[in-house]
C-alpha cells in the first residue's frame, strides 16, 4: 500500500494539499487542489474495470473503505475486471449495474455508453504498450526497442519453441493495440506495416485479423504466469500489466507504444486500422490512437455519490501515487473530460476539457 500523502475522507470535506507540477511523457501532471466529495455513504462500491486495473483499482477501493471509517465496503465480489469492450457490452446489453466503469480506450465510453448509459467520461491515465517476455530464454538476450521484433520472430519460428500470446481484439483494446504496435514497428524500422505483423496475423474471410501458428490466444488472468513459466514466450501488453505482474519487459519507441501524441505520431496512427467482430455478429473498423484510460459513473449506477468519491480518489495525489508506482501508469491531472459540464459538481475542480487532438480523434 502506498503511504498516505493526502487523506481523501468521505464524511468530512478535507482540502487536499497542492504543490508542484511537471511533465511526464508529454502529459501535464499536477497534484489535486480539489476538496473531497462530501457525502453520507453506507453502501457497497461496485466496479467494472479493464483487466489491467485488477490490482491497482482494488488498492484504491480498499483505501476508500479505510478512509470512510467503515461506512462503505468494496468486496472483491463486487469488482469485475475484463476486456473493456466486454465491460461496455455488459452495461448496454445485460444492463449490468456498477458505480464506476473504467476502460482502456477512451473512445469506448462516448461511442458505446453515451448518451443512454453515461453522459461524460474522464481520462485519468496512460500506459504504453511494451513487450513482456521470458527473460530466461536465450533468444531475448540483448533485446531493445529496435530489435525486439526480430528476436521475437526468431524465437517463435524456431521449431519446437513456444508461441507468442495474443489478445482477443474484439473484446479487449489490448488486442487491437497489439496489432497496431506490430504494424508501427514495421513501418518505422522495416519499411512495411506487414513486415512483423505477417508473422503473427493473417486476415480471415470476414476481414478480422486471425493469429497464425506462431501465436496462441490468451486471457489477461493467465498470461503473466504462462510467460514466466515458458509456456508462451512473450506478449505485447500495457506496461501497467507488466509492472503489476513483475514481468521483464522492453519498452518501445513512444509511437510504437501508442503513447505519443505529436503530429508525426497522430499522422502515423491515422494510417492504420483493423476490423473487429461486434456483439451482434458484424464487423467494425477500429483505428489506431494513443492509449488513454477513462472512467465514468454510469447513469444507472446504484451509488452515484460513491462512484464520484472513487473517481475523486483516483484523481487525487494519493490515487496518482498508486497508479504510478513502479511506472505502471502516467496519471493525468486534471482529468480530461469530453463533456466537463456534465461531471458531478464535486468532480468539477478535478477535470478539464480534452486536448484538441484527443477531441478530434473522438470526432
């Protein structure tokens, strides 16, 4: 547990200390000047979150419980962490009820939940794509941001060696971001988007990318252990996943890692797209974009005040310390909202509008 830098108390309004500002990976971060939401709460916090949040968000939830003096609870049974598209589908199709919903692609809440199930989102952090790998394999000796793809290809194409793990792009943004990272690495270092991608993916009859024999489809709950035990050689995943699971990883060029937002990066991203399957059986095209995690309190949340309290803690200096421990996330404060005027009043000091480039991607 991260040491308390600022108490975020539920029943008493306490001003959070503010001080300093800096720039990390191009994102401005400032400690929060906002006061804690004042609410009388005696209820259970429920969370639907992207899979890579399954360690960090429970820490935040536990801190919220501790600071409430026991007036709320946040049991593991009330928290579900899975693919972000699965999360939004659960809310829209099975009418799952949750106090907060957090996704790994900031485009999903506006596209899939608004306006019926949500009326705002808040972008709270970013984390790059990296290659998490089994460091005991000789094939990865001397690996770096330039040669990782060649080393990976050499390993998985050697007869008798283990495959690479991949994600389901139709349920998890990590899946299509993995595809884009391969294409961007090929574009920048090998002169072709297919130079690396073609070793791991082919296109199915429906136009959706399908893994080759060099891959095996994996789930986040199993992938870390399978890499560590050598069942699979590596996965392209969020740095946050590698950090919280204590995995060896190599960082990518920021463009390849999908965290750069300069004009060159955005122009490269605009060249790439892939098709995914929809919940109704059709296909949908997804374009490359910077990795930005966002959160909302759904309009049908059982405890909307409690959801807002959780988001405030997430955006506070204490929440930022939890998110950034070990380099997992780069927190973003003030949080970026697509509709700042729609956020609860208690969160208004914590948010600002999306940057122009991010708003343009949303359309």
